[in-house]
C-alpha cells in the first residue's frame, strides 16, 4: 500500500512537472487520418498532420500565391517544359539524412513508381529528373504543366527521407520520416498522433511548441466541449451551427477561411442507363433545377449563413471565378418556363442520392422542398458514403449530391470532372470544346491566358450544367483565446510556424 | 471440470470457423467498393487497378477466404487497408481499452443492479420497489448517446469535474485512466444495471417463496443472512446467465459509447473499419468478439457448477 502511494505521488509529480515545462499543443480533428505516408495518403485530416510533419518543396500564401519552402527559388525554361529548382541548404530529414537534389529525385521516383502511390497522376507530366548539383534539381516535363507547382505545394511535394522510405517500404506510414518542424513520436489509431519538435529544423526559431498532439474527435459537439473544458487548444471544422455559441464564448476565438472546394449536384448525363431521364438528357431541366434553388436561403437554413454560396467550381472570391455568371437569384417562374420549353409542362421527377449524414441530408431536403415549387419532384436516396461513391462511379445513379475538397490550382477543381477522359467525370459529360479549353489552360503558365480559357469553360459549363454547384464550405477553426499567430488558409491546413500560446 | 472445459473448447472450434466464413461472405455482399474508398478523392484508374491487384480483390471470394484463413491459422490476420497497421497489433491495442470499459461498466451495473433487485424484491409493493422499478425503466429507455452527451455537457463543460473524452491507458496513469473512463462506464453500465435489477428481482421473488427460505427463517436466522447467504446465492444462478448474455450487449453498447466519448476501443475500431470497408479489420474484430463470446459462455457454464454443485453430477 505504501509502495502504491509513493508510486502514485511520483506519477502525479511527474505529470505536473512535465506540464509546467513542455509546451504541448492539442488539436482536435474531425476524423482519424489514414496512413501517414504522403505518397499513400488520401484524407484531408492526414494533410493537416503533414503540415507539421512534412515540409513541401513549395508552400502557398493565404492568397494562394506559391512561395518557397524546401525549394528556395525556381525558374521555367522558355517553353515551360523544364523546371529548375534551387533547394534550401542545411536541411536534414528527421533521421539525420541530408535533404538534397538526390533526395528530391528519389521522392519523385517514389511518387511515380511506388506500387501503392496515390500521387501518380499528380506528377505524371514529369518525364525526367536531373541532379545538377547538390542543391539544384531540374525536372523535364512531357508538356508544359501549369499545375505542377501547386502539386508541389501539397502531398506530391512533401519530401520523405529516401533512406527511411527504402527501408520501411509499404509500412513507411507507421513511422514516417520527413523534414518538417515536428517529428513523428507515436500514434494510437483513433486516439492520438503525437509529434515532437525536431531540433535540427531549418526554421526552428519559428516553432514554439515542444509537442503537438492531434486528437480525432468526430462528434462536433464533443469536440467543442473538449475545447471549452480546456482539453484541446484548437479544433478544425467547427459546425456552422455552433458558430454563434463559440463566438459568444469569451474563452474561445474563431477563425474562418473560404475553402477551395465546393458542394454540388453531379448529374449523370451519359454514364449508362442512369442518364436516360429528363434531367440527364436535357440541359434545360438541369438549369431549371439550378434556378429553383435559393442558395442564400439554403446557406441560412443549414449553415446559419456561415458558408459561401456558389455556382461555379471556384468560389466567388477566387481570382478564377467568372463574374459574367454571378450566383443566380431563385426564379421559380423562369424554372417552370424552362421545363415547359423542354417539353415537361407538368414537371419532372428525379432521384438524387445523398450521403446519409445529417448535414448533407438537410441540404437536400431544403433543395427538395424548393425544387418541388418549380415542378421538379425530387426523390432522395440516402446512402452510406462508400455505397454512394461506388454507385456514382459505376453510373448507377441519376444525380448525386457530392463535393470536392478543392485544389490550389484551378485545374484541380474542373479538369478531371469536365473533360471526356477525366478520371472523376462521373457525369460522363463530353464536349470537344470543353476538352480543348481545359487542356489549353493546363499548358500555359501565363495567368491571363489561363483565366481566359477558364472563363470560356465556365460559360460552357453554365450552358450544359453537368454539375449544379451549390455552395463553398468555409473552414472554421475554434481556438483557445491564448493562442497567438494562427493564420487561416483556404486549403484548411493548420500551419504552426509562428503560432504560440501566450497566457 | 477439466474434461468439461476441454470438451466445450473443442466443440467451439467449428462455431468459430462458421463465424469467420459468415463474416467474410457478408462483407463482400455489402454495397460499396473498398478500393474506391482507398483510392482517394482523385480515384486515379491506374491507382485503382494497382490496389485491386495488390490486395487480391481480383481473386474469387472463396480463394480470398482461403488465403485469409491460411494466414489467420499462422496468426496473421492481415493489415488494415486504411493505416497499414497489422490487424492483430490493432486488436491487441484496442482490446484492453474495451475490456476496461466493459469491466468497469459491469462493476457499476452489478453494484447498482443486484442490490436494487434484492431490495425491491424484499420490499415488494412498497415505494422502494416502485422507485427502483421506475429508475430501472428509465435506465433502459434513455438512449446511451443522449445520456452521454448530457453528461459531457454537465460534468465536463459546466462543472469541469471529468475530462469530456479520450483515453489514458491504465498502465500509464491508473487514476486518470479511471477518471476518463468513469463517465462512459456509467452510461454503459446504467442500461445494463436496469436489466440486471429486473432479473435479480424476479429471481429473488421466486426464491423467497421457496420452502428452504421459510425453514431458514423458522430456524431463527437473521434476515440478512437469509437474504444474502440463502436466497441470493440461489437467485444468482439465472442472474449469471443474464450477465453472460449481457456481455454481448455490453460490447454492442460499447460501440456507441466509444463513439460518443471518443474512446479508441474495439467498438470505434469496428465502426470506422466498416465505413472505410477495411475488410481485414472487420473480419479480425468479429472473429475475436466471437471467440470472446464463446469463452464467456464456457465461463458461465463453469460458474453454474461452482454456484450449484449439483449440476456437475448430472
């Protein structure tokens, strides 16, 4: 008994003293990330962890400009087929291995050729890497690729230690070794991921925490309760419905950024038998559906007005948004007229599948009621997400309420969905003019030229409407009021450079 | 006793094999494609083809089962498609968590349920009986998730007494571990306590009417001795059966409770695995749960024999 008491006291002392010294930051995540290997990983929350674990070749500003990170400068050759990057010197991976041009070449090779790599399409334009010197690398491309730098600002640009990756192979994700501000310490699946400060980090002076702990807490109410109770310092994706209560709380502050992604209704226009119905066959019916929706009311009812309404793959605040087509006002009469013109004066009935979570179901119920007033009767098919995705991909659907998390480069939000060969073009929409415009936009590195192509593509999209865009989520972070220096980014990441706790 | 246990364990083997075949086939009947989930948002066709090949999704289901069973016999339950972690390691990581939750919940349930059952049987028809019954009924009717969220709001947010969620291993910090677990165990335990109370009550009622209890009273034994030593001991035989059956309910309840309180146990693992179509993990967990359930039943049979020695002579 005496022994137990002593042990207990010692444990108590140990915890209190460690609290006093080590500065730990606890971040609540909405989900448990998948495998922590930048080449294999696929989840949004995984990328939040990487922001502290794995530095990338380049980074973005909140305004989406590409800025140096592990690459300190770069230049393109005249025809945009060669990219030469000068790398930061004196950078080491968490295992002490040097970061250099050889390491970059090995990383690109892994992204392209590793059996389990999910990055293959992101770096497919690279046909060769050449190590010019210790800290200079040249990429040769099959054709100009305006999206490449943006890919380097995400998982394809995250550098892992070639030595560790070679030794661990497939199970690299169980003990990832990168070159970010924190190194991997431990992970208990569905409970926590703990990172600890990497002392040899080349920007160590910007890092103010000894450890950072990511805690997946899927329930938004419980996540907020944890922040209020002081068990978390910060959380991502506060529910819009909790926004007013969090804002009213003196101990909490809230930060927001409009995301790069969107939510919409993808319509099957040519993907098998599911396309054979008025909605799939007739653009006028699709436009009528769009006109029947009051996007502002939708935003108010489901998201308390916190999200951003939308009608294009880019949010209205994006430089790529086409202002000639502003978010339409609801016009029930015009919608009815379009239906009548298309030969459906008595209205149409369509089935729309939706993920069976409360928020997306509510979105579709609001739309269902709005559309019925214009003569479009919507039957909702609520499905669990994996099923919804499989049905959508197989063409076994009429319309599907889904979204896209968004990419830094505009190409990522539109090309794969609207081009004939696009990998996630589940509508099977196909138009040679659209293909040409979107391919062209990819080839040019001149923003003005690209903008022109995207504007024309969006004009075409508004005409054919294989996707009815609804809204753009807004990332909402809730933080303890003592956290200083946090900057919201539209990619939803949590960058800890310069963030601190000041009491 | 030993032959009895040996026989029971041998007869359990075909059941376990049947369970594994069932789960394997049922999973493949589930709608949704695990590879599509794994391929990520981009769903690159090249990636999808590589993953299908890699994880043998192109093989016929019976072949996939045989491959799995062959590995399982050698103690390899495969890896989690989502995180690459070996399933056996995951189970080893999660099992103690859920066992701790279940044991704490069971202790709470027994501490509340059995005394309440004895008391309400003894005081049958009085206000004590009524209060106990109404409390039990509400314990059964209140959904776990509602009670859980209410407790978090009250105890953690308003009063700040206990952590709202999370988990600390018993070996790391026993006190904190129990503090974190007490609320979920209570939520899980109350529902079980209600069932337990009802069963104890009815078992006690029938035992209290029996001749030997009357004899015991006639001998002039103290009422407490009559109740606890004579009546309760016999009444406990059916209650032990109920406790074993409740073990299944505990595991099922743990699924919900672990979701609410974000406890990284079996229940949370299985729910996440189902949603991600992480077949190997689901398969491994169901197998382990099945084995645990069979084991609990064997234990219960052994417990009857200890409580009532006449059973072993039959």
